[in-house]
């Protein structure tokens, strides 16, 4: 479908340009959100008549987006989810979940503006880009963990995708314990041999 863009859209074009897009993308997003019009003579004339108004509206929205960006950019948000020992979630974190999380923190963000190629399905600290406006992007991090405590550990840089990390088992300590145990067994064996030799002498 050919549409006339009513604002700049990344990877598509600038305001006023006529571009070809997938029918579903046009019907489900561009047209209902007011970002484009079907390309025909009537709508072309309509765009020209409203061009100054559209430019003014775009500048207003851009200023609002910059205001939100100044307080949102760089923030980290924690999402607690159940997950297996390898870090695989029993479910996922979607754009809707992220939008709801931001709304709870008083940041109104459209889920379609959250740049997430596929839902998050593992624990960890995930960087996310949000397009608040065609010319204003912000970066946040979504810290997905099994608990608040694990989220804090992940924020410090710990990897919690293994059983050892989850249960606090240190492999080096285990190896040391085994070495010490082997040493004790050797000493005990030597003592037993010495006792046996002493008995034979007597």
C-alpha cells in the first residue's frame, strides 16, 4: 500500500513523502495512529493544506519527547519472573510488560515505540531502546531476575545463569575442600602404616 507520511518515520521516510509499505503495517499501525494517510489525490491535497499545522504539531511532540527523555534515559527497571536454573524464563517479558512497568513509574510510553525484536526469555540485564519520537531515542535497561536480591547481584555484574551462581557454590572452594580431604586421607593412611610397622617390630 502507498501512504503519505505525516511525520518522519525511521527506515521509511520524511514527513510528506509517499512510500510503499505492507498492508498490515499500514492498517494496524500507520493509519490508525495518525502517522500516515492513504496515498491518493484527495489526501495529497489534504496534507498540503495541513502541512504547517503538522510541522507545528511535530515540533510540539518532539519537545515533549525530549522532556521525557531527559528523565528516562539511562534508567534501569527490575522485572521479577520465575526461571529455571539456566536462566530460562517460565514465560517472557513483552513490550506490553515494559510499557506497563514504565507507566507504573509515571512514564507514558506506547508499546509500539519500544524497540524489542522479540520478547525477553532469559534473566539478565537487557538494554532496550525506546523511540519517544522519530527524532528522540532513549536507552534503558530491563533487569530480569528471580528476586530483588538477584536483580541487585546482576546489577553488580554477576552472571546468575548457572546453578553454582544461584546457590552460591564456589567451584574453587569445592576443589580446595576435596584436596584437603584427600590430604587428610593420605595422612591417615600413613599413620595406619606406621602403626602397623610398630606392631610388627614389637
